[in-house]
């Protein structure tokens, strides 16, 4: 931004009382009286005791180690030559490394500055000073203006007020400022209002506080990527996710809003690891649609597939101390339960990316080593006798699914599927559906692919309502079906102690 642009922005400024004390606190601002320039030693040119009334000044704070400062040297020299007798240009070396005691009479850093200035020769044709070991100028000018680095430029007007404070050195703006002071068009009020408006629009930031919390450094939603782990305190409840999904398939607004997010509430550590390393498909089996009474088309909708029977339903612990993993199974207490939140840009929001990010977070915070291994795990195989295939085969292939209820209880299903038995046993006795589940998954091994007709007595229906597994299992015998305990290779998430402990 140049002087003309700033003047246009502030064209309607009324007269301000710039002689009052700083209204914005202790910070050094445009419009403030320039503080004394208490140099330790004048390295080049005439020493300045105080700012002379009627003479503008350009104060450039720099350092021998600063490359942008070195680049500004010939530009400052050109400015000093152009306004010779009309303005003073002063370079002050601050922030010079110094490990000597403050009492040393001839600090080495001062000699280093002298050598540096001497090498510049005619390139540096303006007055040069160096700060004292107590860093007085750095403190009363640079830090007071809210800066932590150099170069830093101050323009002082003919009345001794600060007309401009700039990060770096802007030769065009500085030249225009001095020109306006020379031709009488300069108005300090213009720059005071510009500075105050600019600072009023700036977002406050406290490096000692977390970024974006309570508006620190911006709005709470001003982030591209964020992850958060907190202990659950029992102060709120919310549904939690069963698997990591990208929600890239979502079409409804409420689900599409979940793209690129993972939100897990009141969850034990082992479950967090399972989400991060397990399948990105849900473990639960999908039941028939309420509208069509058909099972979901997992070819057209692959996200409706299930990891049931492919992944073991929870992490296995192989650790010495399992106390951090102990929690109330009914989630009524807050002990050892956690909340996890992750938000990434939508263009990166694949389930794989989300899991990888979550794995890094868990490793950083909890530190456990995790692998996914194939192991023989227990299961229940649903099998059929040779006679069952013919016995169950429907008499009306292709007809619509129907259910006929008996007056004495129970009923008959026509044009069903063998999956109906798997679904009913899973949703009645399986993990995630009941507080005391049969952990081993139910796997179809009947080989029956045709539509089937089957009935259930009132007692058989009651056995499911009463969660009587053995009675429900026995009810299969009338259909030539039976559940057999067995083992199946499944992927298992294994949590181990870190190798380096």
C-alpha cells in the first residue's frame, strides 16, 4: 500500500488529538511521541542527542546477521542523499548476539558492528548507531512496537511524532512520506486513523493460549486440519461411530457434513485403536430395507458391505499393564474413556487418510505398538443337512417376500433367504446388539442360494425375545439347520507395549 492509497482511505478523517497519551495501551503506535534514541555508541556520522523540531527522521533498526537489512543499505543511502538537509536517516544495530557480562567496557559485538559498517564504505552514507548491552533501543522501540525481528522502520515527523511503523523497509512509502512532509501535504491524523483502523480489524493472538480457542488468532472454524484427544468427564453423551468412513458416498446434507471428520465420544482406548486399524466397513450386518424388504445391493453401494466375520470385532491386548484399558462395560462411569475428534480437508477425506491420521495421533499420545494379524478366531457356522436344501426350497420362486402370522403364535415366511437366520441370530445375540453378546460371529456355511420357505412356532419366537440362545439354536433343527462352533481366519487388531520400554 502506498501513501496515496492510505490518504484516500482516510480522506474523511476529522482532526484528532494526537498529543494525548497512547489510547491503545503501552504499545508504541503511530501518532505517539517518539521515545528517546539512547544509542550506546555512534559508529558513523554525527551523534544525535535528541530529535530536532522541524526535521523528519527515518530510523531503521537492523542487525549484522540480517540479509534483508543488508539489502536495504543502498536504498537508505539513496534516501539520505535525496533528502540531505531536509531529513535525517539513521541506522541502529540491535539484536546483536552478546554473551559477555553487561559490565564489559568494550563489548565484542560493538566491534563487530564497526567492522561491518567499515566494510560497507560508501554504500552506507548515513548516521549509524549501536544499541547497548541492556538492549534499551530494542526494548523501547522494537519490542514496544510489538515486533520481534528486524528490519523495522520508523518515520518521525517534524514535530517528533511517529508517522509510520513498518515491517521491513519500504523505499517507495518512505520517500512519499518525506516528500509530503517537505511540501506541506502531510497530515499525521491520516496515518493515526489508518493505524487504529488496521489494528482494530486485526485478530488478537496470544501464543501462550491454544490457537483458535476463544477467538485466539481467528475464528474457531478457521483451520484446515485439526485433531483433538480429551478425557471423557461424563458431562455429556453422544452416539459414537462404529467404523471410519469418508462419507464420500453421502447424498443427504446431514451425512455429507460428516465428510472429512471423525468424532468419537466416551470410548475406551482399545476401541480407538480398533477404529484406526480395523476395517473401514461397519461390523454390523445390514437388515432388509423397510421399503423394499430386500437386503442392500452391496455392488451398487459398496459402503454397505460388512466386515462381519472378516475382522474380529475388537482389539486384543498383549500388554503388561492393562489398567489404562479397564472401564465400565456399560459406560456409566467416565474412567478410562476418551473423546477423539479429527477434521481434514474434504479433498483428502478418504477413509484411509483418516485412519492414517488417527494412527499417528494415537501413537503420539498413548504410544502403544499396533499390528493387524490374521488369526484363527472362534465363530458359529450355520450349516444344513442334505435334506434341508430341498425341504426349505420355496414353492413359489420369484414371488414377493411374505409373512403369515399364526393365531396361536409364530408364523411362516415365504420367499425368504438363508440370510434371515444369520441376521436374526446376529441382531439378537451378536456383538453390538445386546449387553451380553455371543462374541463369535455367525457365518453362513449352508450353501443354500435359493429362496426358502420356513416357519417358526410361538415358542421359537419367544426364545429370541427372551434371549435364550440355546433354545433358539435348538429351534433350527426342525429346518435341517444347525449351529456348529468352529474357528475361522480373521484379521485381528493387536495392541502391544512399545518396543522401547
